[in-house]
């Protein structure tokens, strides 16, 4: 059985040029004494925006792994796939993020609901979950409401999972279920019911991405109540440990934090929870590597700065089309977006300071960063002219990619603080 390691870290590489720089961060954290497994991920939406194919992700990752003589596992994630999009990923992926958020709230078939309620009397009443201070209580009506909300999503996850298994074999895949791109966070009670339903569907998931309280916007820090997040995260860890025992789910079942890049304020919370419980973690950082490309180009000099300037100008002009698909995971304040005439005066240092995610830096601009985060298709439209710049300024871009992953992400997540 293909098994996901205790700590795994999802990285995106929009233009398939930074896999080696990304892998350097994994090599360094390994030298620090912690094995973290790379998972290169790219969604169907991202492939369609760029015009790439899933095989390109595998090719770039394989080249980096071979050049580095990396001898630990590594994986390719078909990110946020659905039944209608999964087939193009089957040949090149071994990790499948099954996204069923759109089915949350759809009414289940009545006999499906009745069977679930009949078969799961253990979910009624007061539940004492090891590690959770207060008992969890689910009334009969409450259980029915939760089941009505999530059974259709669990059934869809089962259909997609079985489709993948039929094509590749259960022993050759890692399954994740994603329910994070929805409006409301899942409570511990709901998560427990979801896991029971996924078990009924035969989904041998090794990680699940629930929606947590607060905002997980692309490429910027977490916004929300840190005390509440800490309680939710720790309670969810206990729910997963309980469910893996009670429902026969894989014993390495772990939480996945989606849009986890740059969530600096919750990293100490996650790190404490991992150290306390011994639990594993999967975290996805996705598009921040593309931003590090822009920072590296800005730092590289005249042609790089001009490229960044032109992409930003186009992004301002097409802001509604670019931000629409990401409306639920960005908060851009348009009054804080500088004009074209303003940025025309910026030099390399000012562009890098604006984009690099150092929140207390006086020149950092979260709105500019988020806009450019979702504007990668504009670079794709430049074709070889953009890729040629990545090759020309490879070293300075690689330095930014490596430092972002290792210094800002891996160290606070996986190394014990002094």
C-alpha cells in the first residue's frame, strides 16, 4: 500500500521551472533532522489557465529528484479533481485530492439517509472522544441534519475514489478528501459524521482537508480568532485519531491545511499540536512559488522589473476576470492597489518589498500580492518570453523560492522552537 508519510508538504510550480529549488528546502529540513515529503500539486483549473498538461508536473519533479539523488518518497497530486476532470491525471499522479465541496448541502437519497442513521447509532447522544475536554453531544435531529448536509458529498467522494481505484489499484494511490472550499467551517461533530460516511463509502483516505474557522486567503496570513482555531485544530486531530480506530480508516489519517501558504500566525499553533500529539500534517502552499518568481525577476534588474510591471498593469486592467474564480479565497482592497503611473517609478527593491510576504515591512502590500497571486495566466500568455526570463535569472529566483519555503514555512512548522 502506498502510504503518505507523517509530514508532507504540497508545493506548486506553475511553470515547471522551480522543482529543484523547492526540493532544496526539503533537503535542508531533512538535514535539520525532520523528514518532510514533497508533493507537487497542480489543479485542473491551473492547467487550463496555463495550457499545460499533468505530465509536465511529473516530468519536472522527476528531473529534480534524480538530479538531487532524493531517496525519500515524493508524490504528484491531482489537486481538486472531480469525476469529470480526473482522467487526465491518472497516468501522472499518485496522490488525488478529491474535491466534493460543491456537493455539501445537496439532499441525499432518502433511503441512503435512513440507512446511515440506522447503521450509526453510536453517533447519537454523548460521545467522549479521547483528548477533547468536553463531551461531544449529537441529538437524533442533529445527526440527521448533519447527515443531510454531508452524505451526498461523501457519496460523490466514493464514486470518484472507486473510479481512480479501478484505473490504478488501491495500493497505488494516496487519497485526500477536500471539503474546505465552502462557506461554513465543519465542527468536530460534523467531521466525525463525515468520516463515518466516507468509511461507509469505502474511501481509504489518508488525509482530509476540512474548512477551519477564519479566512485562508491566497498567499497572505490567516485572519481569524487564533484561540478558536487552536481549539478546532486540536479537536479535529482527536476526531481523526478516534475515527481511524472506530471506522477502520488508515492509521496514518491526518489533517490537511489547504491554502496553508503564508499562514504565519497559525504555524506556532500547528507546531505545538504536532509536538504534543505526535500527529502528522499535510499542508499545501501552491501558488507562492509563482510569486517568488516575480520577486526574483524584480530583483534581477531592468528586464525582470519591466516584466513584473507589465503583468501588474495587465492585472489591473483585467482584475474582475482574474479575481472572479478566486473570490472566496482573496480579499483585495482596490483602494490599496497603486496606479500604473505610481509603480512605473518603482525600482527592483521597491517591487520586491511590496511582494515579499514580510507583514511588518512598511512597503509590503497584501492587496498587490493577492492580485498577482491569481494573475499567473498573464505570464502564461507571454509564452517563451516569460520562460526565457526564468531561465536567464534562474539563480536569483531559486534563492527566493528556497528561502520562502524553508525559512518562512518549514522552520516554524516542523522545527521545535527554542
